[in-house]
């Protein structure tokens, strides 16, 4: 199990990450782009993965990792049941989402040059 304090500490330990409210839930961002949110009422996380990474995490256990409904889920948005997730697994998913966002930001910078 991962509690919110652990989630928050892991997310904020990543370089340049800020916690910003997103509707009524905390979100974690780099350069104002979200890579993860915390759904406090359901005690779950949402991490933005690539569809390929999503399939790897969901392939482990769909009671822990499962796609968000609709088009966001098709694009890689993935829920994590924090009541069932091991801390090391959640850390891997969170870091993967963070790294994916950093790669997108870098690619966007290169296109603008």
C-alpha cells in the first residue's frame, strides 16, 4: 500500500516537479504539464504512460493498474490502486510517467528550433 504522504514525497523528489491543484485533486507537474494526479476520494493515482508502458504495467495485475476509461485511457492514462500497489511498483510507474513527459518536452523543444 502507498499512502498519500509517500506518493507526494516520491513525486516531489523528482527534479522540477511541482504540486498544483487540478480540480479538487493534487496534480504533479513539470513545466506546468501533468504527469500524475491523486484521486483522494478513491485513494488512487493516475499516471500518464505511453500505451506500450501501460500494457506492461496493466499486464502485471489489472486489479492494481488499469486504463482510465475512454480516450485518455487509450492514449496511456492509467489508474493505480494505491491500496494494493507495492511502493516499488508505484515508484516505477510514477518515474516512467515523469520520464515520458520529460521526453515529450524535449522533443517539442527540438521541433521549435
